[in-house]
C-alpha cells in the first residue's frame, strides 16, 4: 500500500530594504490593485466575500485577508485546497518596519507554505521585491 508523503510546510522569512515611505508602500501590500502591480500577474477581489484571487501563470489561488493594521502589515491566508490545508493553512504576511537608527523602511516577508526549495523561494521573493522597488521608485 503506497502512502502519499505529505509535504511539510516551512516558514520562510526575509527582510528587504525599500526606499519609500511606509504610507506610500502600504497600499501595495494590502489592496488588490497594489498587489497586482508587483506581486502577481493579476489580483481581483470579491467585495462580497472579501476573497482575493491571485493569478500566477494562468493559475488562480484564493486567499482571504485575515489580519491587517493600517501602515503596518497585511496577512493573507490561502483558502484550503485539501484536507491538510484545512488543518494547517498556508499564508503570507507582509510587514512594514521602520528602523529608527538608520531611518530605513523594510518589508518583512513571512511565507508559510509547502514550497520545497528554500533557495528558489528566496530568489522568487527577491525578484518580487525588486519589482516592488521599481514600481515605487525605491
């Protein structure tokens, strides 16, 4: 009897300096239109259900904004695609942090998913943040 090996989810975190103000960056991490400019090929929101649909490579992934604080962070939890996801949902959180000492703004990425290759995930986020920097000029 073959048993499917369940992929264990991993937590990825990284900090990226972005030369822009927190107030300018916040709409890019919390709104569908802002996220569509750098994070996904497209992002739509169903205003009734408050479900965000992220499009990457013609695949859609649905998530709900489960927590946010204006000018601080936004956390999106992906809707379950299977039984394991229901017990342990994937999510990503984007936090904006200000370093008083250096007067720098950082985007802290927290990605909890079953992505296997952490180096590839690091490269993916690096590329996404580069797109954000180009978008905001920072």
